[in-house]
C-alpha cells in the first residue's frame, strides 16, 4: 500500500459531529413474566381454552346448579320411574277410582268391530276392556304387550284368565304407564285350549291423576276447582328420572359434587404432600433422600386398585355412610409417590443450575433459594401434574362406585349412577348415558387442559404435536 | 447384566414382602373378624373356629405364621367357602384373568403400534385427525361404559344375525374372549397410540432416516426396518405398567361379562370380608405385577442394547 490512491476532497463539514443518534440496544418486545408468557401461550391454544370453559361450566353446574335446580336428589316420584329426558308431563284429572263390574260404558265406547273394545277412555288409572262372546269359548285369556304382537311374534304377557260364566270384561290396572298397549284376546274351551281366532286391540293410555294426588303434590294452586278432564302439569324432570323415580338432573348435580370433591381435593392433597416430600428429599439429599425414595418406591409398587379396594374395607364403610372420606384418604395414601419423585427430580436438576450457583455465590440464604428459585421453577410441572391427576382420581372414584366399593346409596355419584344405569341399558339408555357422558366430559376437559398447560408452562415437556 | 437382574429380583422380593406386610396389618386392623357372625353361635364354637384359623394367637405370631406359610406358597383356607384352599381359588381363576389380560395386551399393543404409526405417517391429515379424536375418546370414556356398549353391540349383532355369533357373557371359548379382551385393552390401546405417535414423529425426522432415504432404501423397508423398529421402543417400556393396569382393570370387564376371573373373585371376597382370600389374592397379584414389570424392564434391555450400558 503505497498510498497512491487519491484522497477524496475533504471539507470542514466532514468533521462536524453527526446529529442523529442510532440506538444500538432497544427492547423491542414488552417484558413479560413467565406466567404472562404462559398465559398468552395457553390462550392461543384453542383446545385448551375450550376445555377451560368446560371446566368452568362443570364447576357452575356443580355448585350453582343445585341452587337453580332446587330438587332433592333422593326424593322419589314413584309412579314416574325411568322417564326418558323431556318426557311428556301432561296429566288428565280423573275421578277417584271406583270398582267396575263391566256394567258402565262411557258414551262413544264399547265393543268395536274387532270384537275387543274399550268401555272407557284408557288412562294410567285403569284400562277397562269389553269383548263380544266368541263362539265355542267358555273362557278367555288376555295378553298385553308393549310392542306390536305381529312384529315381535308374541302376544306378550298374559294379564288375565277369565273363566267366570258370562264375564265379557276385564279391568287392567297392572303397572300402567302412559304409552301404547297391545292387547290380544284368546278364547279358551273347557280344556283351556285355544278356540277360533284372536282379537287384538291397541290402546293408548293417558296419564291420569286424581284431585287428591294433585293436592298432595301441590301441583295446582286451587285443586278444588279442577274437574275431570282438566289438564295438570306434573313436576318437571328435564333429564328424566332413574329406576327409582329420582330426578336425574338433581342426581347428576349431587353426583358431580362427589366426583369433583374427590377429583379435585384428592389430587390437591396428594400433590401437596408429594411436593413437600420430594422437595425435602431432593433438597436435603444424602441418606435421607435415599431412604425417602425407597419408601416411595414401595408405595408405587402396591397394586393401586387392589389397595384402593382393600383400604375401603379397612376403613370400614358402615351402613348409611357415604364412603367418600375413606376413598379420599386411600387415594392420597396411594398416589403421592409419583409427584414426590417428579418434584425431587426437578429440585435436583434446579440445584445444579448456574443461576442457583450464582445466587448462592452472592450469599443467598436457603430460604431465598427455595422461595425464589426452587418453588417458582417447579410450579409449572406441579400444576401440570395436578391437572392430569384430576381425571385419574375421577376415574378411580367412578370405578370403585361402579363395582360397589365406593359411595354407598343413597349418595349419588356418577360411577354409582352408571352402575345402576347399566342394568337397564337396553330399555332406559339415558340412565347409563347421562352419568357416563358427564364422566367423559369431565375427564376429557381436564385431559385437554392438562395438555394445554403442559405446552404453555413447560417447554421441555412440550408435545411433538 | 446378571448383577442387574439379581438386584432387581431382590428388590422385587422385598417389595412383595412389603405388600404382604401392609396387606396383613391392614386386614387385621379391620374391626371384628369374619367369624363374628351367626356361624359362631356359642363361645365354644367361636373359640374352636378361631383356633382353626389361628385367630386366637398374638398378632405378631399370626404374622410370622402368615409369612412362613406364604414362603411355602400356602395362603390358607377361605373363610366363606368351607375347606377351600386359597391356592385352589387362585389356581382355578387366575388363568382365566391371565388369558383375558394377555389377549387384551396383544390387542392393545398391536392396535396402539399400528394406529400410532398411521397417525404419524399421515400427520395433520384426515386419518390422523380421526384416529386422534378416537384416542381422546378412548382415554376419556370409562371402561364400564365400553363394557356396556360392547355387550349392547353383541346383543344387537346376535339379534340381527338371528343366532349367537359371539356370546354376550360367560367364558369357555375364544368367541367368549374377543369382545371382553377388546374392551379391556381399549384404553391402553388409546394410550399406546398416543405414545407411538409422538415417538414415531421423533423418529421420522431423524438423521438415519434421511441417510436411508438418500441411499435409496425403498420406503416400505424404511418404514418397517428403520422407523417402526426404533419408534416401538418406548411402547415396550410402558408395557410393564400397562400389564398392571390391564390385569387390575379386569374387574369391571369380568363383572360386566360374567367372566369367572380372579378380579371378580377378589371383589366378591372383599364384599364378604373373606380375609384369607383377600390377602392371598392381593399378595399374589402384587407379586405378579412386580415381577411382570421387572421382566419387561429386562426385556427392554435385551431389545435395546443402549439401555444395558446404563
């Protein structure tokens, strides 16, 4: 470099200081704390937000529901059992029951062309049947079916055998429900064999109620003003009733209280215990750590459901006790080690982090380290564990109640309701479907929320989805 | 390897001892005993019965006897079934549960691996979305609902066919096992599918897959030899706990489908407070689970040599 290049012309203005200042460092984004950041990440996760709303909805259903729907879950509507959801609740006022000997026939009624007819309008109080004599028959047998006989190939249940000379009527009062009944009449000879053809009649029974019943159940303001034929609205069961005539909605709410009580309190307690246990173990270290972890290993090895059942026996659920408390204790006793292990691992990891060493170097006390570094950094993992523990606890409660080792009747729980509903699954599916859908929604909501929280709170545990 | 095996086995034995001890003292802390009912009509009869079951001795002596007998593989006599050995009960009913459990595990593992691999291959496309939706359903719906629905499906199937294609309940033939085993394995299958999916997603983008592709290995071979084989490893690890979950989860399925398995028997024994049967089955089940987990862990070391080094 011999300096042969031409120097540019320099003027005085080249040596004046520049006016503008360039910022070399600037904070572009607003400063956010870990929790603000996590919240923003959670909010952008649509599934997590939906599940969060579901959880809130469930809590409202459980705690606000019974206030709005103030029905005793144990009270029975005995003549309205296993009502499907949204069932008709109109009832017709009828006169009190009077015995009938086939003599009285309401206008417009009587023996029809089929040979079998109604003497009076059919209702759930009584169905009064009349028929024409059949040639060669000395007696009659009457069958009743809730399905059309020609479809199912059977006349149904024999309700009566009429053998008295000249009796051509029968009054059916056996467990009448507001629905269609298909009657089949068969003529019998002296030996009880069938003669001739059969008569059939389809009857629609309407729900009947007497003034006395209206008054007893307080269904009308002025029961005395009612006369036969008036319509009365019965008590409302929006989700139907169960096999004992108890309101499903009220029972679902009562069951929600049990399920969520166990499902939320048990995880809270055992996670708390596990956190303390694991933190002590991890922080103290050494031989105590070894001992504590051995104990946790043993508890983990216990067959969980077997011991849940065993503990239910040990705590002894006497008659009339709900069995909720024993379940809670057993859950806590058996479930803490997983959290303890997790927290211990976290603490061990954090203890070796550079920022902890730095803090220690600058003279941080043990208390400061725990409060400032250990707890905030494990909180995310703990929260995620807690969310995932809720479905497990709810499942366990449902499982135990289902096999009859959980809550005792009349306490409702979703598990015990499912158990009862399973028996009448074919005829009244809503008794099984409603509680099991509630369990499924709850478990689903907490699982999705757990997924979302894990993604938002803990980048290391983030799913590869 | 042998040292590790021996160590694990020793730990297993100690765990079983722990389970036995907890069960023993838990059972003996229950107020009253199985003989405090009408059968013990007079104090003399009661004393005789207590002597027969060893209930008249001090607690620690009973404990010693229990451990001694257990070591010889003798769990005593049932309280509620006259002169029936607990061993006989286990011998008779456990094979039923085990058969059901093994079949369920096979269903769960095969289904989980297959569906998991499929979802990963079709990531974010229709098969993935549909299967993952079903998986979430499988995790969220309690097993007794599946059991009920399974039975309902069987009833409808048989009605439609006009004859019994698959029996609705009971035990005896392969036809009896299929649906209960499927129901039993369903939640595990859902769980394994999820696991397999994330493990497969990790494998799919691994360097050795790219290498294999660059070498010109056909896609089918990459899938079976490289992706599936490596992705399946985490699934094997959870098989131990899965066996535990399936064997104990068998209670519900055995109850609903009226299968004479040990799980149903255990629930019955608990309801009748049959001490010896409860203790026997708990210890037996506990031991079975503990050693199953050890077996799977050892198996894992055999499948994946990397684990052996640690």
